[in-house]
């Protein structure tokens, strides 16, 4: 029986693409860096921040992080938007007794959840500053499961990228993909997703089918 659903954050719970793109634009303009296209930006979402910028520009300069942290990071969450079915889904899952958590490579996830007014739904939220090893290493997901008091066979991990599917697989939990980001059904299946949903809202029907034995 499934007792817990743990989520990635970016492009799983919230549409953060435009906020991320703006941050890239700010760095590009200030440091005279080439501006990546949307596909390139989508392709780095989910990585630790330093690795995101390495993927875009081939190297990392600590000055970028210093400038980003001072000028943009305090305001970035103002541009985050919940997907249309996010809050209703979280409310329904919590009301049904499912324990909820967030595991993400993003920094300061608790303040992000508070900004979006959804922190009350989650019993655990683990971000980059609370990890020794970022995803796809399973450390953070295993820690979340321990804090929730659930076993791997009782847990689903929901995310939108190959990093999320690899994290779930490494932790021994069921990987569930959502196609709200850059990865489509075929891409998510190829990197390990057992189930693929069009949006976060699909988790309610999937859970019902799993609990009733209609899906395996």
C-alpha cells in the first residue's frame, strides 16, 4: 500500500520556467554571456545551480552566484506559479492520509513553499543546502522517507526529469514522471519512469488504481 508521495519541485509542483529564464537573462546581460535558448534552459532544470550554469556556459564563476544571490534570488519566487491542479491535488492527498514530502536540488525550498502558500501540505521538505550529495544520488530521498516513517515499497516519487527518475530508482522507490516540463512520455519511460502522468493531478487516479490493485 502506498503511504507517501514525495515530489520534485520545479516543473512538478510549480511552473518555475519563466523565473529561471529571467535569472539566466540577468546573468547573461550583466556578465556579457551568450543567452541560451529555451530548450537549453529547460535542459538544465533539475541540476544543482552551479551545474546548471556550467551546462549553459561551459564553466562556473563564483561571481555569478554572488551577483545572483544579491540581485535576483530574494525575488525569484515572486514569479513562481502553481500548476492549475497542484493545490487541489495536494489537499486531496493529505485529506486521504497520504504523507507528502518534497525533495529538490533547489536551495531554500521551505521558503519557496511558504511563498506559494502550500508549505502546510508537506511533512518534510529537503533542498540543496540540506544534502551532502545532490540528486540523482538517493541520499535526500532516503532521508525524506526516513523522516516520514515509510518504506520504499510504500513510496512514490514524482518528477519531470531524468534526474528525478534516476533518483527514485537509486532509492528503490516507484518513479512517476509528469510531462509538465521538458521530458515527454517516451523520454521519461526511457529513463526509468514506471508511470507517466500528464500533470500532477493524475496522481490521484493512479493512487486509487494502485490501492485497489487495478494497476501494478
